[in-house]
C-alpha cells in the first residue's frame, strides 16, 4: 500500500512527459531520464561548478541555521506572550500579519537589508518560519491548565521554574506542531530564495542554473532530492523526535 502513491506519481509523470513531448515537441524528462541523471550526479558529476553533495550540504546548513533562529525566537515569544497577557494583546496583531505574508514576498525586503547573498536567504527562511512557531507556542501556553501553575506556586516555584518546568512541558504538543509547520515553510522558502538571491550553491541555485543551460533532467533530479530530503527530515527525523518527546512527558495531542 505504501508504494501506491509513488506508483501513481510515476505513471502520471511518465504520461505527462509523453504528452508534452508529443504536443509541443519539447523534450520533457521522464522518470527514467531523471533517475539516470540523478545517478550521474550522485556518482560525482558536477553541477553549477560543485558536486550535488556540496549543494545539498549548503542548503541543509542554511535551513538548519535559519530554522534554529526562528524556533528559538518563536518559542521565547510564545511562552512570554502566554505568560503575560499584556504582551500578547500588544504584539499578537504583528504575528498574525507576519503569518499572512508569503515567504517570497520578503525578497525585496531581504535584498534591501542584506543585498544578494547568504544573509538574505537566512532572513527569508527565519521570518517565514517564525510566525507559525510563535502562534502555536502561544496557543499551547494558553491551554496549560492553571491548576498546575497554582500548584507549582504553592510549592514555592518561581517565575523561571514555572516557565521552564510547567508552561513549557504543558505546551509541548502545540510547540511540536508549530516547529513542524515552520520547518516545512522554511524548506520551501529556502529553495525559492536560493533561486533568486544568488547564493552560488544550493539546490534552488542548481535548478535556476539548469534552466539557463536547458539541462532540465538535472533540474528534475534536484526536485527529487528536495522531495526526499524534506520527507526524510519531516516524516522520519522530526516525527521520531515528536513521538519520543510526547512519550517522555506523558503527553498526547489535544490534551
């Protein structure tokens, strides 16, 4: 059963390639052509002056750094705003506005602030991933049972202890949901940012360079890598972390 979605995609992809090639006379990469090209890239053939491994490594590094910045800021904001209603009332409209802005809409802002290069890419990823993390952490903090807070206060817990030992664990399910959404948003924006702001390496940069050289098979191979990396990080690594964290704290979704 797990192979059926992949089989459907491959059949639809092959049919689309044949249809486009016949109707427009354009050589549309088939799954087999893409697989062969991907094999050559994995074997060491360079693309945009670097190996595929270097491009993937640089993309993952940008994604990881920017997402950690967004996650740290989002968790801190959510806990503080959940603790202090005044902070929430003053700042929550700003967070909602940030949530509504598409990631690519930050391109002119990033270019004006940082110019073309790495910092612009990191900014776009971080600002796009921040809002969903912040909103989910805030929602989780507000859902924590006040009985736990009162009990902790009666036992002499101070504000720092309440935040880290009561509020943070109680909001974990929503925090993990926010991190997962922010992770996906950041990955999508990363690829688009690498295409536009000129990082010189990365999967998005490879795709835009392949466009100029008409090497569409390599571009499709990069798309396959993007899908595989995203699925692996989100469905394997992050899902495992989420499950173990919830089991460790004895929590369940919706609790």
